[in-house]
């Protein structure tokens, strides 16, 4: 257990290194970018530019700016937005993180649960039409781009049936369609993953034994199959987090949700560098934390992995 | 009970007369040793299995047709995809001699079905099979060219990610030791960076265009390829036939190319097949949020984005490109699934 703690400590160190690297790369890339943060720079006098530069700390040498930026990051200061009324980027993010988190979490929970059901059922009914339908659903879900799916949902539930608002942010009712659009990718992924795992587990020796003891097919599935098949599902969390980030950028735009993704797209289109860097850091932090969490959880749930890492060191 | 009875009856076989037996002939014995089935190489064997998978074969044929159509787009396209005929803007689809709503040039406006082509004084012999956009450009031609751009980006990105990923993975796994350790730490750090972030940063730094998208995609996709190739190499390099080659004095490099690489083929092909639809999706995603292919050129992503803006009034502009893109994605995924079953790396492990 002691060496497992050491292993985790090492992972945390790598995580910080990754974040530092990303921060440095984004900083210097942004410095390389053409263009100016001020609109109508031609109309500004040199004095005005000098004043503005001083205000935003752009008059310092690049290396000093870099130091200030990294130090700011460590203390949670992400700088000030160029575009949105001089709002600090951290305020901009904390104001917008709620809606994004809400639809993201709803999508992951609903998508994964449905995916698990779909995967288990198709593994249990292997080779029948149920299996074919479930597999086909998963493939279609994986293949159709989520923005196409989102527009389809808008058309059917918003325009034709008028059950939900088309593009509006007023609370739960307006979060249903975007969550559905985002849920399709975790659903497809977990269904596919779960099916493979279940098929694997169902042909293992201890399941054979359970069957031999006289347990019914579904009893075996619930008591022995699903539990063991669920463990590897945790590894999907990382890819899911990535899919959600990408997804939220288009879904939030389509459904007009005041979230991080929508903000990010706006910042990219308006060259709002501090905000782009801030959101980039947020996304990276999220992904790195999820990866770390998956590693830790996996070690705790499945002792074999822990033993393997301990043996390796 | 059943099996017990069977056992008993098998044990009590009545007397066997010698004329039931034939004397073994020397020639016959040699014949028995012959392998009658032709010996198949790995690829032939996989191909045989793939052919049995109807879904995968249909997908493959469909993809070949779509690829050919997009390659020969300049020959097939009825119009210049960027030529604007403002007088013919926003026309619905019309195909000659077909009178089905949706393909006869009519559209419902104010609860009445009107013939848009007549309203705009379009000559009778001018037909836009999939309609036109707001600048009067032929959607059918634009989709053909858009598919061409999307597929080009995906194929080139896949090729680059194949080259980088396989080289990196092979080196890391084959050399092992300290080199492997360092290379793996680098991968570990890189995999914490969201793809999205790299792609968007690259697009901000490079000028927008086909090649920036390709470079951005290639820079992100190779990591998983490198990981898989490394894991497989680690496994393969301890196999007996590699030891045999070593004992016989083959150089490290020739073992890597002659014995390791061919055995990696299965996993590599599968990985490439999965990376193509993901590249197509990413390109469409970038175009959709507005940092993809610059106008007037189009990819499937930009067409969907343009169509989305007016999807309630001119649905054909959104749904035809979406349908083509979905079809390509589904086919690639089904074919990749089929290939995975055919190569079946799980059985080979």
C-alpha cells in the first residue's frame, strides 16, 4: 500500500508537469499569434496604446509576462478578458460553469446508464435481433455527428412536437434536449464497451460455476456478470470527458446555453487570448484530473492492478 | 442419466470381425499427412473472414463508390461548385420527370405548395438535383467537392498519424529500457492535453485551410496508435520466432521490419480505420464552430454549418450534407468493426 501511495504521488507530479507544459505552450503560442488585442488599433495614438499596454501588462518583456502568467495561474488568477468588458477570466468561467456542468453531468449519467442496459441486454441475447438492434443503435450513435443529432432533436421535439424549448436557458426543461444530444456519445461508447465485457465475463470459469450451481441466467448476469463487467467501464471516463468538452462547444451554441463551450467558441472567433488560455487550462485540468481519478479508482477497485504496479516498481 | 447409458453401450460393443478393417498402405499414410487446403497468409485469411461479413462488405463497397465519386468530382459535378447564379438562389431539389414532393422543385410557403422553379423563371432544362444555396450554388456539386475535401483531410491525417504513431511505438517498444521509459513519460504528459486544445491552438497559429487542419489532426491522433503499437511490440519481441531470428544472427533492424512489423499489421489497420471517421468528425466539428475550411471552398462540415442557419426554411441545405456525412461515418465504423472481427487480435494474443 505504501508503494501504491508513492505511485499516486508520482502520477500527481506528472499531472502538474503536464499542466505546466500546457500553460507554457499556450502562453508562447499566443505570443506568436498575429493581430492585436485592441480593435481599431490604427485609430489609437501611441500614447493610448502605451497606456493600454501598461494596463494589461503587455509592456513588460515576454519572459516577465510569462512569469506573471504562471504565478497568476498558481494562485487561480487567469488574467482579464480582452473582449468582455474587462471581466476577469476566472469570473467569466465561474459564472458559466454551472450550465455546462449541469448538462454534462446529466448527459454522462443518463448516457452511461442507458448504455449499460443496452450493452448487457445485447450480450445476454447474443445473436438475436435484440443484439443486432442494440449494436446498430450504438454504431449509429457513434457515427452521426452530435451537431446533426442536436438539430434533429430541435426539429422533432422543439419545432414539431413543441415539448421543449428550442434554444433557451431557463432551467431543467431547457436542459433536456442538449443533455440528450450530448448523451448519445457516452451511450454508444458504454453500450459497445459493456457488451464486449459482458460477453467476456459470461464465458469465464466463475460464471460457468455459478450456472452449474443452478442460478438462472439473469441471476448469474446480475450477481456475477454485471459487477465484474462494470469495472473496466471506469476507463471510459477519460474519453468521455474529452467528448463532452468537444460536444459542449457545438451543443451549447446550437441550444444557446450560456456555458463554457459557447464562451470558448466566442473567444476563439474574437481572438480573446486570455479567455482562450483560461478555458484551455480549465479543460486540461479537467482531463488530467479525470485520468488521475480513473487510475486511483482502478487501483482501489481492482487489487490485481495495484499489485501489478507495486510489483513493477 | 442419458450419458451414463451411452457410456455403458459404448463399453459393451459386440464382437468385431477382422473384415471390418483394411490394412494400412504406405502410400495412404503419406496421403493422410498432406494438407489439402491451400495455406493462407495472414491477410488472405482475414480477407476470407471479412468476405463472410455482409455488413462490412456492403460498407466497403459503399465507401469505395463514395471515394470514387469524390475523386472524379470534377468530371461528375454538373456545375462549378463555387459558381454563383444569384437568380437561382435557394431552389429546392428538382430531378427531371420525377414528380414526388421534395424532388419536383416545389416548396411549401404560407401553407401553399408553390413551384419555386417557375416562380424564379428557371428554364425547364435546368435542374438542380439537390437544390441550390443562398448564393445560387449547386448543392449537388458542392456536396461532391465537399466530400472530396473531407475525405482528403481524413485520409492524409490518418496516413500521417500512422507514420508517426507506428514509428514511435515500434522504437519505444523495441528498444525498451531507458529509451522506452523516456518515450513513455513523454506520451504520458502529452495524453493529458485535450486534443481539442491542440487542434484549436494549431488552427489559431497556422493560417486556416486544409493543411493546417491536417497537421493539427495528425499531431493529436498518433498518440493512441503509438501506445497500441508499443504494447503489441513488447509482446511480440519475446516470441520464440524473434529469438530464433536473433540466434540466427539477423540484425535488430531487419527483425523489427521483417518479423515485428508484419505482425502488427492487424492492429494498425484497425486503428487507422477508426481514426479516419474520427478525423472526418473533427474536421466537421471545426468547420461547424467556424474555424474550418475558409470560404468559398466547402467541406461536409461547412456545408452542414451553412445549412443549419436556414434548416427550417430550406431543409435540403442541412439534411443532404448531413446524410452523406452520416453515411460515410456509419460505413467506416461498420467496416472497422468488421475488420476487427476479421483480424481478431484478441484471439491472436
